[in-house]
C-alpha cells in the first residue's frame, strides 16, 4: 500500500490533493487537526493510502480500529466518503446479486398436497416423534394414498403410525408350573404399582392363583409397600433377601398360576447394580421380564435406559404415567428403536384401574392427537 501524508487548510482541499496524487481508490487512514505555530489557524493533516483491489473488509477493519481507538474526531465526512466507496465497491460485485436471484427462483411454491404433508409432519414432530420416523410415516402415507386414493384423515394417519408400534398381549396359560414374570426398570417408574395392578387384575378378573416376590430389600419401605397391598388384596407375598431365597420361595409357590417378581429400581448408568439384579434372579427360570419406563422422560433417556437394561433380557415394555405426559411420541420412538413390544400402559395411581393392555391403534391415536380417547 502506498501511504502519504497531506497538509491542507481544509478537508476539501486535502481530499482533492489525495484524489489528484493517489487516485479515486485512495483511502483515508487518519486525520488530525493541527494548530499551526500555536496560532488559531487550523491545518488538516490527512494520511491516505492506496492499494490496488483493496478488499472492502480491510477498509471496514481500518475504520473499526479508528473508532475503537477513539480517534474518530473530524471523521464524519471521511466516514461518509468511505461508506460511499464501500457501497460503490460492493455494487461492483454483480455475481452476488445474480446468486440471490437464482436462489429465489428455486424456491418453488408447495402444491396443496405437499402443504398438507408438511403440516402432518409438523404435527408428528410436535408430538415428539423423531424426525426419522416422522419422515418414514409421511413416506408411507404418500405411498398408501397413491394406492387407495383416499384423503389423509386422522384415522388414516393413525393407522400408518399404528403399523410402526409393536405391541403384544399378556397371556397366562394354566399349566403345571407357574408363569414367572419380573418387572425391571429405573427408579420410581412405577414397577411396584404395576405389579400390584397386574396381580389384582389376574386374581379378580382372570381368577388366577397369584404369588408375589419382592427382591427390593434396598429401598426403605419398599417391602412394606408391597406387603400392605398383598395383605389387603389377600395375595401371598414373600421376600427374597438373597439369591438362594428365590428357589425356596418358588418351591412354596409351585401351585401358583402366576408369580410376579418386583425388583429394586436402579439407575441404568450403574452397570454393577444391574448385574446384581441379574445375579439375584439367576436362581429362578423367568418366563417374561418386562422393562417399565416412565413416559414423561425424554426419548434420549428412555432409549439409553432401554439399551442398558438389555442386560436383564427383557422381552416387552410397559409405559407408565401417561396421565402426567402431554406428548407421547417417545413411546413410538423407543418401541421402534428397541424393537420390543409394548405390553401395558398405565395412566394413574389407582390399583388396579389405571392400567391398559397395549393396543397399537390406541397408542397411535394417542400419539397423533395427544388425547386419550
Ligand atoms: N401419575 C401416575 N403415578 C404413578 C403411575 N404409576 C405409578 N405411579 C406413582 O409413582 C410413584 C412410584 O411408584 P412405584 O410403583 O413405587 O415405583 P417403583 O418403580 O416401584 O419405584 P422403586 O421401587 O423405588 O424404583 C408412586 O407414587 C406411584 O403411585 C401412573 O401411571 N401415573
Ligand atoms: Mg418399587
């Protein structure tokens, strides 16, 4: 860059000298008001420079620096000139404008049907269905609509969602040996409450001979919680304090149709504690282990728990506390990702009323509308 200092009685004169010597591309680098020989006459000292193809950014930088240094006195007019120069330089860049025009051209207006699919996708995502599944659902709706030529009604959309939710019933056959079912899951998700609900329904509605085992000797009051329920509902309940207790209890329960094992709630992040549960249960042949999950938790946390609890070989899922949730997409996200069937949903604390056998159509409607039907 060529730099030169100019002295002139006025700024206008200084600028005209600069223009003459350095040309139109000159940039003002600094200006000062000097009092000549201590007298009142003011002389302007202007330092200007010129550089070929000076980038606009550099000009901005030099102005910024001056403002930061507080050296902007007497600068207003120069700044105006510089700004004009910047606008002029940027106006000289037609490529950018052409690009913007091209971008505008590619934004095609959506057709009414595309608008409708975009709205459906937005409803799915708002209901916490993850983007991958939302896109899969939209694709399936599109494909099926092409085949059946039907409008995309709520029922139709729900039926597509339903096809992605694995569910399975809970069956108990009266055989010579009892069916043994254990409920596992993170802390406080509602395992014990589920055991109580299922045990009472099995006893009252299905006339089954039910036994309860608690291996939760860790949490204060856990045994009393199940014991009180067992006494009130006249269901036999025993506690396994150690691994060796379970085979003995099972001998006592040999004539039962159904035995529920209530396990201690543990964090999925504590692998050692999950292995302890596995060890305690190793003394009995378990027919079905069900993972209990709280619907109010995020998809990420639920999938993490579901993955880590796999060490306990569960084959189905129960989603609890639906009554405390406002969106239900995580049920689909988790069941689909983990690829295990949903067996029950619970929607309240009342034993045994607040439990529903999982039905994929019901869950799909619940997810899509956010409402219990
Ligand atoms: N709102 C609501 N509360 C529930 C539901 N299921 C269980 N609860 C409540 O959740 C709390 C914990 O339930 P528990 O059954 O003790 O949970 P848990 O998984 O056995 O807990 P830990 O054994 O300590 O891990 C209790 O207050 C239950 O009444 C449900 O579906 N809805
Ligand atoms: Mg419990």
